[in-house]
C-alpha cells in the first residue's frame, strides 16, 4: 500500500509536550491531589511507598506525557515536494507558542486548508496512533476548539483511518511486544539520527527554565525529518541530503 501513496499528499508530524505548570507546587489543590493519585500508581512499580518528594519529582518528569496534566508547546510538520529539477525536497515548519490554543488553531488551519480529505491525504509520524494524534485531539477538547476532518476519529473503524501512517506500526510487521525508537531505526537503516541536541527528558527544563521555544522547535523538526527519512527507507528511496531540507521560518 505505501508504495502507491503520493508522497506530496503526506503530512509528517511530531509534537512536544510539557507539564501544564512549571512544578508540582504550582498546581492548585485539586490538581495536586489528582496528580498524587495518578503518580502513586506509576511510582509503585519501583517505589512501594512514594513520598511527597517522589510525587513532586514525578510531576516534573512525567506530567507532560499525559494530556490531562500537560500541554503542547510545539507541533512540527513536514511536506514533501519536488523542486524545479524534479528532485525531492522536504519543507519543515513549526507551530510553537506558549499559548496552546494559538498553536492548535494555526495547526488546524493548515489541516483545513491543505490536508482535509481522508481519501487523498495522510498523516505520518512515529507512534502517532498511540501518542501524538490522541494528545492533539484531547487538547482540542480542553481548549474547546473544533476538529478538522482528519482528526474526527470518534467511532471510526480501523479501515476508516488508513490515512494515519504510523512508522512504529509499519516497523512492527504484526509484532506488538516492543517499542522501537526513531534513534535506533536511524542507526539500523543508515540515516542521520534525530534530536542530537536535547532529548525528551530535557524539553520541560528547556521550556520552563530556559524559555527557549526555538530550541524545542528545532528539536521537534529533527524528529519530523527523521520520520521522513524512515518512510523513504520503507519505500526503498534515497534519503534526503542537507540541500533537500528546507526549514520554513529560518
């Protein structure tokens, strides 16, 4: 199936999330109680009796990955096109903002204008079915924003969401036991490793302490580029060279 897909109809994407507040102490009493309840279940796997300090530390480390306790600070996307010489190029763009509603509206505007038909357009990302897409949808609800067509997933059957191309799923070939990172696949399949500046555990610190959204956006775009390279490997096509990568907004 993937060999017949028009590469120019695919929106490659990745998101970066952080905790909703800088620290556990910044939460109101209700959310402190809710996180304490949530984190105890997570921590008991390694810490039988979590302390207050353990709970507070776990908020900084893990809250960002849960849509109820975190927020999106960046959505990066990639579009494949052909230049004047018919050579493939990828254009990378980021929607990054302290105001989550603003970046979500801008991202949805892109979908509404250019990626709005599930019969012709596709999403592609690494683990997007389990993380990125559900997270975006949940935060749309939190921000009370309307859903673009490709994100209207309620009640859809698996064969009705074939436009979601998950490179993690493609690599599994039916094996559901393991998670394989983009970094490992980059090494295995011989294309440049993504995210060589920071990793996921650094995003919250870079956002809340360094207040460096540009750095996070660049990090996120590297992940999108790696997903593009991975998909090209699945298609047995040459990987993109530096001159074929365009960062919109630089």
